[in-house]
C-alpha cells in the first residue's frame, strides 16, 4: 500500500443504463509501473455526458465503470518508473488513452472504448475507470504537469477553472493540425456550443481573426462580448447560420479571404449545410479541420478545384497538450470570469451536475464534479 493513499475512496459507479450511477466506496487502486494515482480536484462533465450515460449516444464501454472524462488533480502516488512527476504535482489527467505499442488503439476514458480489439482490451482490463472519484489511476503520459505556482498563484486560475482546458484542447488539436497561423482568418462552426466557443477563444489566442457561425444570434453576441472583453483587440466577427447554403456562403465571402475552417458539429447538426458553405468560402489552398458530425459537406468541385485540404481530427496529440500548457502558462488566455465561470457539484449531486451541464453550455462555461 502506497503511503498517502487511503485503502478506499468514494466514486460514481455506473452499473447499467437502467440503474444509472451510484455513489459507492470502492478500493483505491495502487500505482503500477507506468501509472500515477491522482487525488482528483475537479472532474469534467460534458454537455453530453448525460446522453452518453442514458444510452442516447450509443457509446460503447465496459460496465460497471467509474464515470468520467478528463480531470485536474494532484499526484498522490506514482509507479516506480515515473521520471519527472512527483507527489503533490498538479496535473491535467487527459481522457485520451493510447496503446503504448500501438497509439492507434485509442479510447476515451469512461466515454468510449474505441474501435479496435486493442483499445477495447486496454479499457476493459487496464485503464477502466474514469476520474469521477476521489482518486483515479491514469497512465503516466496522460498526466500533464501544470505549473501550479504560475497558473494558480501567478495568473489566478483555480484548479477547478483549469478543467476548462478540456474544452480548449479539442479545437486547439484541430487548429494546430491544419497549421493555423497568426493573422489568418478561420471560420468556427458552430461557434455557440462549448467546444465551438472554446475554438473561438483558442483561435484568438493563436493570433487569428475569427468568423464565428451560429444559429443563435443572442449567443453569438454573448460569445463576441465574452471573447473581446477577455482579449481586448480580438478580431471576432459573427455570421448567422440561415440554413440556406448560398446565403451563408455569400455572408462568409463578404468577410474577405478565409484561410481555414474548424467544424465542431454535434450529431444533431448532421444534415446541416453550414459546413458546405464554409468550405465553399475558403480561399485556394484553404484547410478545414473536421472534428464534428456533419455528413453533407461536399461542395461540388470546390474541393478539387481549389486545392482544399479536408482533415479529420479526433481530439489532439500529447504534443498539442504540452504546447497548449505553454500558451496557458505564458498568459496568452484571459483570466478570471473572462476565461471561465465554473459550476461545481459534489459527487452526491451527480444528477444535478449532468442536468446543469446539458444546459450550461457555450463559451466560458464549465461544469465539474469536486470529489
Ligand atoms: N472530434 C473530436 O475530437 C471531438 C471532441 C469533442 C467533441 N466533439 C463533438 O463536438 C460536438 C459539440 O460539442 P459541444 O459540447 O460543443 O456541444 P454543445 O455545447 O451542446 O453545442 C452544440 C452546438 O451545435 C449547434 N447545433 C446543434 N444542432 C444544430 C443544427 N441542427 N444546426 C446548426 N447548429 C446546431 C448548437 O447551436 P445552437 O446554439 O443554435 O443550439 C451549438 O453551437 C459534440 O457533439 C461532439 O460530438 C468532437
């Protein structure tokens, strides 16, 4: 038994879709080689966590399982092969778990088992439980060191607010993947959701001009106000999605040269035409990161005729996380409520937490469990 680790701890255990979650006391896992056990300060809740666990999304994962996604916490115990992490270190515990001998065997902690035998086996037998618990064991490489002195005491972020990284990292992965450069113009669509709003914040921090597309004009106005208040001088324009392909393309073209597009659509938007419009509005050699679910996006000969790059992207790479943390620590993001306004719930209030997370969405909003 590692010193500093209790023999048992509280965790949100998911048994079946019908039974939902139960707050249980379970044995605390010991660190094994290649792992860290983290005392969880904040476990992230997605806008669609409720849909994942009520079966609406049909995501496959083994059961029973401790729920989760990514988390922020302090290292409580380490496997013998930890080379740089130390007990007490603040870390971001990332939910993207990859096979060490095959990084394409990838799954999302307590969310989705992935699509290969290897990823399913890794999730079922090795890294099964998520971090909606007082303690969680994670692969060493998933524990990204955060400079607590700089981020919390210097820049004023709380560990709970740092959980907002889970939103920012996703669009950063896509934007970095298509090589977004400072000074370029990027369309984020849709921009009124959690990941889309974060995409606007990230693109601004990367030095880009942003055109934020969305259906909801009042949320677009809140987004623009939030981002420009947090980053005075940020160059953000908004374009309302009308649902008419030609109208939306023309509205984007009126904004001038467009270098890149970030799509972060939910399944509900699968039949939308706004992504097709955004691709039509791209300049020659333009790039599009496809992180969402729009299926109807091919705009005739445009892709071939204008040398367009369409690149799918799931989450981000470890390198992206390390680079992102450097940006955060260097002060490139807003502080205080202009960064994020976090709502926190105890594990016992899990139902309320999931319900609030489904509604409390968009830029600068985050819901966490505080075990
Ligand atoms: N590739 C990846 O690695 C990755 C990672 C994380 C998430 N995702 C995907 O990103 C999606 C968005 O997540 P989120 O947390 O940002 O969701 P969210 O906060 O619920 O936001 C959903 C967004 O989609 C818009 N929308 C919904 N239905 C639409 C429709 N029919 N037409 C146009 N816009 C529509 C909403 O606009 P309104 O404001 O008008 O309702 C809102 O902007 C998720 O569903 C997930 O599948 C992908």
